């Protein structure tokens, strides 16, 4: 499994496990609390209570109606309450469990309570006037439910009462809030039923809500996990790609060093590593090139010497026989011999240069005064056709160097300067201290550096001279590098060139030149 997939799964798990736990807990709690709303038996009890109250009411109403009808029949026609009838009614009330019988008489405007009969031994409370309910009850045949505390049936008393009829009510006293209570039971049951439906609906609703929430959270977690995993693995993927490119030889490959500190540090190390690899490869290539050039030089020198040695011997033999040449030809022969000796000398020097370049010896370092080395080298060139002027350094310039190699380097630079200068010109040699370095400057008033060779001055075999080997500056550079120094050749202001050879100075602090332990 890839790192990215692992990170992705880890982040996802991290986000989803708590969500899942929370969901399970919430759903469980929700289920329990909904369950609590619906305690088993509550609806049965409510139903039973409703049933009981309805039945009781129905029976009371039936009794009231039956008695009211009986008494209405008994009291008509015209026969209102005679003492005997009143006694009978009292007994009837007691027997039927009713609390009162009321007679109403209607005058021109409304019903008026005419008399109330109560069971025997009952103290008469303040009579309850039901006149206002009477019309309704008579018309509809319904029982009077008076909020003032009575349940009563009404009946018309038939008879020839003319325009002023009689009616009666029979019923019982109830607590004033009796009907409200009964209604409340009915309403409670209805509410409880509706509540059951509501509960089922809300269970579904909450379930759906939780599912939607979980789905949303999952989607968010998926997106976040993908992003996070991708952003965390991106630098690693970049590094992987860069490593592949490096493995394929692209040592110039670099990675970004931004992002989290550890990854940035990794990127920096990677970049340092590739930079070092590149430097090593360049150095190796350079070393290989130099080795190849040296091999060429070695062979050339060998071939040259193979030819030059017998030539030099032959020339020597010819020279010895010169006196035997007839007088008239002797001068011409001597001229030719001199020319040949001159050419041979040139070629021998060339071969010597090749050979020197091919066998650059390991330096033997010793403490030397660069100013003195420069002065000695200049002295060798004094008898030439140019004047060499040495500007004193004003004190020794101690360097750690191989005497032979160092003077060979200065000598080569001087040679080039003299070769570049016209007859009778002056070449100046200056030794000076520069920061941590000791420097020899060789200044001439020659032609200056030829543009076509400017970029290849220090390459072997790069020369603008007809008989040039092109090995002089290459040798100087190698020697300078062996000594931890450097060499440059630039145009001089006002014409000519300046060659500068710098080596680390021994009396300069903090610099450790080669060959010093
Ligand atoms: N002092 C100088 N002034 C102008 N050109 C120079 C000078 N020194 C070197 N050069 C140029 O650098 C080339 C390479 O020099 P070098 O390596 O010594 O080889 P060679 O002297 O055999 O040509 C020369 O051919 C010349 O063109
Ligand atoms: Mg040269």
C-alpha cells in the first residue's frame, strides 16, 4: 500500500471513528428517550379511563332521561305537584339515585323555576336554575351539562296549559368542573394518540437527520483526508521523481525547499548531495580529460624524440664534415646547417614541453619567497630582445611551493609575455601581497589576448602561434591548482596583457595552503 493510501485511511479513520461512536450514542439515547414517552400501559389506562367516564356518563344520562320522561308523563295533564305526588317523586329520586327534580313554568318571556323537589333528608342547597339551558335541551333532546354543577335531562309536561307550558328537569349535582374533567380525559387520549404518531414521525426524522449528518461528515472527512494525504506526500513524491532523474544522470536536478521543516531540510540535503555529485562528476570529467591530454602529450614527445635524436646525430656528423666541403660551397652549407640546427632546437624545445606537460611531477613543498622565485625567473630572460623590469615586493612573500614547478610556471608566463612583445619592448614583473595571497604579475605591451582564444586560453593545445604547443598556460594552471592558487590572463589597460599567478601566503592567518600539515 502506498504511503498516501495509508495516510488517507488513517485520517479517514481518525475522522470517522468518533463520528460513528457519537452517532451510535446519539441514536441510542434518542431511541431511549422516545421510548420513555411511550411507557407501556399509559395509553391502555387512558383508554380505560375514557371508557369508564363515557359509560358512567351514559348511564347517568340514561337514568336522568328515563326518570324525566316518567315524571313528565305522571305529572300531566295539568297535574302539578300535589303533596302525594311530591312524596312519590322524593321516593323516586332516592330510588333512582338522582339529586333533584325541577319544575319550570314558561311565562311570556322565559322559563322560570317553579319548584325543586329533593330526596328526603337532603338539605336543600341553593337551587340550581337551569332555565337558560332548557330550550336547547327540549329542542334537541340532549342532556343538560351545566358548568355550574348539574347533569340533567329535560322533558315537556304535556297538558292543556294554554300559552304557558310546563317542563321539568331531573338530574344530579356534579362538581362544577366535572364536565371539563371528562373532556380533559378525552382530549388527553386524543393528544396521546397524536403524540404516538408524532413520536413515530420524529423517530424517522431524527434517524434521517443523523444519517444525513453522518453522510455529510463522511464526505467532508473524505475530502479532507484526500487533501491532507496528498499535501503530505507531495514533497516525497517530488523527491522520488528527483531521485529518479538523478539516477538517470540528471545531476542538475533540484527540489523545492519549502513546506514543513523536516521536509524542507530533506530537500536541502538532497540539493547539497546532488550539487556535490555534480561537482564530483565535473572534476572527474576534467581529470579524465587532462589524463587524456597528457597521454597525447606523452606519445607526441616520445615520437618527437625518436625522430629528433637520429636527426641531431646526423646533423652533428655533418657539422664535423663541414671542413671537407669545397671552399666555394662551404658558406652555403654552413648557413643550411645553422638553419637546420635552429629548427632542431625549436623542435627539441617543443618536445620538451610536451614531455613536461605529460609528466607533471608530484610537488615537493617547501617554504619559498615568491618574490625571489619571480626575480630569479626574470633574470633568466634578461639577455633577450626585451627588457624585463622587476618591481620589488617590499618584503618577502612566503609561500609553500615546489621550487622547480613554481619557477617553471613563472617562466612560462614570462615566455608568453616576451613572445607577445615587439622587439625592444619592456616586460614588467611585479610581486605583491594581496589579502591572503601572494601574487606575481607579468605585464607586457604586446598584442593583447586574441579574441578567438580567450575562452580556451588554459586548455591544452590551444595556441595562436605557428609553432606553439598550446601547453604553456595549461601547465601554469595545473601548477597553480596543485598549490591551491589560480592564474588569470587578461587584457591590459592601454594595450598588452596581464598574467597573474596567485598562491596563498604562508604568513596570512586562517588559510592552510597545500603541503602544510
Ligand atoms: N602575454 C600574452 N599576450 C597575448 N596573448 C597571449 C599571452 N600569453 C598567452 N597568450 C595567448 O595564449 C595562447 C596559449 O598560450 P600557451 O598556452 O602558452 O601556448 P603557446 O605559447 O604555445 O601558444 C597563446 O597562443 C596566445 O595566443
Ligand atoms: Mg607559451
